[in-house]
C-alpha cells in the first residue's frame, strides 16, 4: 500500500473544458510531483449512465485510491455499448479526476479539493460536439437532462473549493494552480509551487518626474475593476505630517500574479483571474499565511517600504477576531488586491519608481508605465486634480442621518452612564450619514478628486473593488511596521474646526491645545495603544515620542500623539496588527468591553468606517491608516449609487452632548462640502 494520494476533482457540465484543463494542470504539477489522471468518461455506463457512473467511480476508483491502494475498475466501451476491459489507476502523489460528477456528494469525503469549471452554454455545446463529433450530438439533450437532474439535488458548485470561468484562452490552468495554493489541505503537497512563487525577484526603475497622480492613475488603472491609489495628497513640508505624506502608491490586480480577496464573516474568497478559491477561518490567520513570508529585495537606493504586495482595507467588523462580537456588515469585512506591479511616487525627491515582479510580461508593463508617466508629468506645483461633475448641475447628494440630533445626544448620555457605572473610561460613539443617488448622478472617481482637493491628507486613498468604492481623506495613522521591525501608532483624539480668520483660527488651535478634556481623551488612547503594542514588542521598547501635539489640516485642527515600539524578532506580523485592531481611537478604553457597549448603543455595523486602509508589503512592512473622513460608495442593483459617511467622537464623563454633536458635524464638513452637501438637519 502506498501513501494516500492528494485527490483533486475537476467537475463541471459537459463541454466546460474539464479535460483540457485537467491535462494542462497535470502537466504543470508534474514539474514537481508524480501525477495520475482519471477521466470519468471512461467509466460511465453509456449515455444514460451518469448516476451509475458516479456510483462506480466512487466505489471502485476513489475508495481504494484514498486508502493508498491501486484502483481496479471496469471501463466502458462506447463503440460496443457495453463494459470494456479492466483498468488500473495507481495512487500517485497527486491524482486528478475529471468529468461530470467528479465532485459529487458521495465523492467529496475522499477529495482534498474540488474544482468547478464554468463556461457559457453555447461554448459548452460547441466544444463538446467539436471534440466528440456526431457520436455525441444525438445524446446531448439526454445527457444535459441528467446533469440538470443531478445538480438539482446536489449543488456541487456551491460546495466547490475553487470555481473557474474557463474561457478556453489558456489562462485557466495557471489561475487554478495559483488558487490551489490557498487551500490548507493542499499546502503541504504544493510546497514546491509555493516556494517557486516566493522566489520571484523585483524589477524596479527610477524616473525623475513629477506626474499628475490623478492622470497617471487613470491612464494605467482607470479601466481596472480592482485598483488602489494610496494617495498622500497633503504636500510634504516641514510639519509633523511630512513623513506620512512622502509616498503615494498606485496599483491594480493585473498581471500573472494579480489577485483580489474579499472576506465575509469567516469566509475568505480569493480571485485569481477567472478562478476563485474559498477557504474558511479567521482573516488574520489567512493574512499571516500570505504576508511577510518572503523578502523581496529592493534596490539599495529605493526609499519606500512598499515592495509590492497586498493593498486595500480591513473593515471594523473584523473585531470579531480580536475580542469583539460577531456583527455582519453589508460591505466585505476586508477587501485587498495583490499587486504584482505598482507605481510609487516620491513627493520629496520628485521621482517615480516603477515596480514589477520579474515575470514574462514585466518588460512590456514597465515600458507602458514609463510612457504613461511621461504623458502625465506636469511642472511641480501644477494642479489638474479635477472636480465633481454630477449629471444634474446645481444638485448635491441629500444625506439622511442614522441618528437624529436628539437620538445621538441620548446615546451620549447612555455612554456616560456606562462610564459612571465603571464599565468603561471612554466611548468612541459613532453614527452614519447615508444617501441614495440615481444612476449617473455621481462618478466615484470625480467624487474622490474633489475630496482630495478640498481636504488633502497624508493618508488619503481611493479604493475600487468592483461595485464598491472607498474615497478617504484620513489624516490618522493606525499602525506602521517597517521591514526591520519598527512599530509606530499615531492616534488622533481631539478636533477643532478651522476658521478663515487667522486670529480666530489661532484661538481655536490654542483652545484645543490647552483643553484638559481633549488631552485626557488622547492620553487614554495613548495608554491603550501602549498596551496593544506591548503584546508583540521587545520589552522596554515601547515609548511615547510625541504627546498631544497639534496638527492643522484644511478643515480641522487635530491633537496627535506618537507611540513607538520594536517588534519581537520572529513574531507573526499579521497577529501584531490584530493585537492593535481596531484602532483604539475608534473604540475607547478598555477596548473589548467598550466595543460591546458600542454594539448596543450604535445598533448597526460600521463596515469600512473605523477599520484600516493601507498595504501589506512582501518585505513584511505595513502602513495602515484609520478609515475616517471616509466616503463609501456602493453600486446598487438598479443602477444607482449608495453613499455612506461614518462620523463619531470620544465620549468621556465630562463630555457636553451639544459639543460632541457639533464635533461630528465638524468632522463631516470636509467630505460633505466637497460634494456640495450639507449635514442633515435635526
């Protein structure tokens, strides 16, 4: 008896290209493994034999192979329309079985993975008849009826680990092979494939240019379904925010290694081209498996920590994995894309870096990106960021508040009751504004360009994930981990609006700087983050390098502190992020008990808002912003667009409900004013 093989089923309706897919996938796997290939068409007992064929396949092929024994089975002679000779399939290291019913319910207990191949019906029929000619045509309808009857009782596509739209363009085998590497059951068997991927090298080109970021993004990634622009739209200067405003990153999920991932309530789905793979389990555990395991070396003079990797957002509801309760949101709990190529703008040096994994098409992409950079280059200081252009001039989104003024103030009072009872010290209470717009009323990209012009910020960002767009002008860093293990959090707590009169503006800044209440709020969050960082930090390395400093932005003054630490060598970086998530400045303290209070008070999920936006680089670095001042746009089924804007503030024992309500109006102003909208009355 041999060791039990890894059995992978490739299922799908007739003509979905399963045979070609299995042959080409087997060829790729044979670079590192011994592979056997079994075709179910060899065992079906005739044109009316789908159900019987599945039964014979499970009992005479799968069962012995699963034990590590050779499978002896009776073939079907399609010319004689009777049983043929007895054949043997050996239990190789990997066994691929393909055909209609390969992943049937009775077969699934024996399988390490199930793949479902999809294809349009017209393509399936033409493929099947082209392959089998006139012998199949009289039986097409009969066989299709059997497939339909079987699938009506056994929803194989819903149980498949991987689904692939097989367009017969040659891409499916490579996409499926990448997807297979995400399945925990296959990880030990596919170590050679994983190792080959981690051995990729980085190609980097430096260009002395100052392109318009908006034009460059549109040129390179404007037609991409999934694209990310981490946009340091606040011009770097001598202020404390200069370090946070140096780099912008533009990327999509194109190219041979481009992927995207969405996580919802414990289910992670990764899309690789036209293939998608589903796994169950905590998101941060999944992230730990794909991030920070390889050291992609950049040129010595490359100044940015991002060396390709994952970019996107982590939603607030991931708190279920970090001590919070399980709440479902309409938007994905996390959306990321994997960038195998990207553009990095260095706003300090006035340079552009083009990054690409060294694949067969890297040279072509670098050439195209170089040309796009030249076309988008403008003199330093020039504008051209665009503006919102709704289809109905003179109209603006009409937002409605989830909580009326009276309701929000009532919740503030309830939060203060929790504080008086000793259940919490500080409650970061939030609410949301929402609007529904007709189709074509607002272009998401134009909306973001208006936001960045109205309210530039060091952590501005534009994320597009299919029907979901995130437009953020966040000033707040959640967490940075450098490639060499440096850690930094920079919480913001304390806000005043800006005034056009310099004297009154200076008084507002001084009022914030000298406010005992705001300092107390900020210091409580600093203590919380010191504790969060300490779980994975070198003992004694946690320090506060800046406490309650004031930073001024286009529409607000903010109170900011900086906490530094050093990550313990060998610690899992995704778990270090999880230890700090969600940002303490968006929960209050103590974190876990306060999150439970917030669930009761708010009564609704936060979604993207209060989560984190940024990157997870292949060299182990990450830089994440808190998702505040963030507009979420969702395409509706009827063609309209849903808008959502979260706002909130920290409630302490001495908070004034009226002042807290005015603070959320101040925080919403930068986003609303860019859209020509107003805070809803009442």
